[in-house]
């Protein structure tokens, strides 16, 4: 699995939680997948479950692809992109770094 940088443009939807008067939003997501298409599909599905209205997704590639393209990536962003899911003996996904965030299944 790789981690991809995705820029997601959001429109408005009732109950989306965006500030009153906002016409939309943009999100940067670091999404994992076997390929970029899977990362996009999974991210869009999660955003829709959260009552968001994704309009457009632009993929910016993996960490290695971004470095090859000359992107300047600070240490914090690099650390986020280098996190990977691992499987524990119980087969429940957890971060392989110290983190209390666990995905819902």
C-alpha cells in the first residue's frame, strides 16, 4: 500500500458542518491505497458518509513521486505520509507509530 496526497474540493450539502456563508472547502488528505484510484474511491466514500459533497479530487502522488517532481515537503508532512497501517495478531488495523487513532470498521 502507498500513501497518496489528494486535494479534494467540496461543495455544500445540508448538515456538512461548514461555516455559514461558505460556498465550499478544500481538503488535503493523505490516503492509502494499492493505487491512487483506490485511495480516491475510499476517500470519497468516507467524505460522503460524513455528509460532505466532494466535487473534484486531484491526486498529487506518493511521497516519492512528489519528491521526484520537486515538491518541498516539510518534516511534519513527510511524517504524515510515511505512516502505514499494519496488522496486529488480532488482524485489527492500527498505526505503526504512536497514535491513538483507530479506523472504524
